[in-house]
């Protein structure tokens, strides 16, 4: 049942983003930033935590989950370091994901050859 809840949660998030792409003039980059910021805001006001408890990885893996992880990292860092945690917590919490994205991008760039659009 856990897989079904994760699938449904991620599916709803992805369906919302697809509707935004299809029905608005927002660029994918703006939608990406909107979802990350929305994840931070929803976590800050306590709305996203029940979604994470229900959907598990379906709520933490998409872009809203990145914002959720950043907000949780900031909360923990503020508790430990005070005001300085505002600046360090988000990056510390998401460093593993960022590092993985950079490493896999590098591997992809080394394996595959780019082509000009001609």
C-alpha cells in the first residue's frame, strides 16, 4: 500500500506541473522554482508534513520535496546554530542530492556526445 500512496502523491504533483506547462505560458524553469519555493512555504506553515507522512517518497522526491528538505534543514540548523542556521541549513540538508546531480551530470556528459541543432 505504501507504493500506491507514493505513486498517487507523486502523480498528483506531476499532473499539476503538467497542467501548468500545458495551460499557462510559464516556462519549465519558472515552474521548477515555483514548486521548490512552494515546498518551503508549505513546510514552513506545517501543511506539507501530513502529505509527506501519507505519500512518503512520492512527496519527498519531486520538487516540492526538495523545498521540504531545505526547510527542514533550516529548522534543524536554527535549533543548533541560531540565526546562522538560516544560511547554512538548507544547503547542508540537500548537499547529498546536489552532489549526486552534479556527479551524474558529469558522468552523462562524459559518456554521451552533444550535437549541434542543425
